[in-house]
């Protein structure tokens, strides 16, 4: 049985930096930056909402729920 390899902590620079873990292979594993994740997720949701609004506008007023969908999509975009 092979002995376990120790993980070495690597200090990061900058305010509020959290120590990253260096794997035995030498790669540094940093914790997930939740602020960056949330920002990317919000941007992706906004782009999807705009694409849905464009689709509804493209279909035109002949669609049964045209006004309701436009109102809901604009409300969602306004809340972001």
C-alpha cells in the first residue's frame, strides 16, 4: 500500500486571498469564487431572457400569449 501524499498549502496574494491547495501533481486548486460564479450566472440568465423576448417579438402579435409574455419578460429584465 502506497503512503498518502501530503497536500501543500500555497499562499495567494491580494486582499482577502484564501490559501489554495497544491495537489501532489503540482497543480494549484483554488476554491470557487462564488462572486464570480454568481456574476456569470446572472449575465447568462439575462442573455437568455433577452433571447426569449426577441423570439416573442419575432413571432408577432398573432401569438395567443403575446402581450402576457412581453409583459413578463420585461418585468424579469427590470428586476435584474
